[in-house]
């Protein structure tokens, strides 16, 4: 018997309806399409892909902040849409890119960290706040400070303390360090690594920074225009990416290192256009190894040794 995954998305889709221009016709934008993911207890899944590919939409659905149009989300084996908010927030918590947006500037740090406990019922609030501050490496004296008196890194630690104060099993990090300086980024990443080990957290980590994903994730899912195009163990994905998009993504970001054997692919200037979905493979218009059949035949996700890939021609 296999263990129940901590997070399970099955066939999740979300389409936004938009109006182009003031009087234009309404159009559909497929932000996430038929996405299935599983994250085991204690595992970290990296979610990557260029801007607009649906990463934040997917994590908002995991968090229960956005309802999918189709599909199922289960957290620890329970259907998310049937779960009381009170139970959900104790199971799964987010850490977002911009802590400033989440931190009310006129509230002291102590009360910001205490807020989830007050909202969702907690006892021994002072003790729990002190514990959370210590866990994220915030000096106790900052409890009386306001967010404006803190550095960016300290504010992200406050956001993390707020997420952890309810002792969730799952942490969903959406670009948690991209607003920070490189050296501060590294501190927060190391903090996350330590917390994961200490608390046995299950994590989903969204980032544009592939080096960080390689460092943190056990497994990586690559998205393109709302679809998962490849999934593999981190090691396999970075060592031998199969999908032409993954190959291009890695080639574009990592410094050339012949030892890694990364192919030198360039995607050209065309951008992914969510409004121009045609019949075939979604990546065909930009694919450097496209063949005529790719433009007419949709590509299914195919199981491979360490995961799955959505390209019939990939090795
Ligand atoms: N509330 C919304 N209304 C309409 N369209 C939206 C909304 N939120 C997202 N989108 C669109 O859905 C698609 C996916 O967006 P999403 O924010 O999930 O991408 P992302 O991968 O998180 O991008 P980024 O890396 O820039 O954060 C994009 O085309 C985006 O413009
Ligand atoms: Mg996003």
C-alpha cells in the first residue's frame, strides 16, 4: 500500500474569463489545465516555468484560496473543498513573495504573528509567538517593533513566523525570496532548509531561480502555458532534462558548464501566448526541434523512469 500523499491535485483546471479592451469580446484564458501533482509527506516539490505559466494559480488552488473549475484537491487525504477553514489553515500555509503586502504597517510584530492564532483559536498566544519568532531567528526584542523598522529579510521572517505559528504540516512558498538581496535570499533558503528538517514540513516551492530549486526540491514539475510538461526527481531533471522546454529553460539560466552536458538551446523572441492555443503541442510555436506533426497532434503526458514528460519525441 502506498502512503496517502500530503498534497494531491487531480485534473485541476482554471480558466479566467477576460474582456479584451472596453468593448472587446470576452476571451478565455486557460491559466491551469488538467494539472495533476502529488507531494509526499516531508517532500519538497519545486514548481518552475516562465512568468504566466500558471504557478501562482496552481498554488492558490492548493491553498484553497481559489476554486478550480474542474478537478480535485486533497490535502492529507481529505478533499480541500469539504474542509473547514479552521482545519485547512492548520494544515497548509502560504509564504508569498512580498511580505510587505501581508504585513499591516501599523501593527506591531508581536500582534502580526499572533493574528492567525487569534483568528483561528489558539491558547498560550505569548508563548507560541515567542516560539515562532525564535524558530525563524527573529530576536525577541523585535516583538514590539513595527514592520517599517525591519529589514526586508526580517520582514520575510515575520511572514514565515506567521505561517508557522499554527504549526502547519505543509508550507507553500511562492517566490518567497525573489524580492530580497542575494545574500538575504541565501539566509532565508537556509532557514527554510533547517525548518523543513526540524519540523518535517512538506513544501511546494515556486521560484524563477533554478539554482535555488535545485538546492531545495526533491522533485520538480515544469509548467508551460498552464500544463505540466515535465516532472522528475530534481537530480534527473537537472542532469538530463527531457522536454525541449525544460532543456531551454535550464540552458538559458544556468551558466554554461560542459560537465553538466546541458544542451545549448535558445527559444528566440516569441513569447508564450495563452490566447493562441492551437490544436497541437502548446510549445510547438517555440520549439527548436518541432516537427510538422507536433503542430497538429496534442501531446499527452507520458510516464518515464523518474517521472513524466509531455513530448512524444523526447528521450
Ligand atoms: N485574477 C486573474 N484574472 C485574469 N487572469 C489572470 C488572473 N490571475 C492570473 N491570470 C492569468 O493567468 C495566467 C497564469 O498566471 P499565474 O499568476 O498563475 O502565473 P505565474 O506562473 O505565477 O506567473 P509569475 O511567474 O509571473 O508569477 C497568466 O496568463 C495570468 O495573466
Ligand atoms: Mg506567480
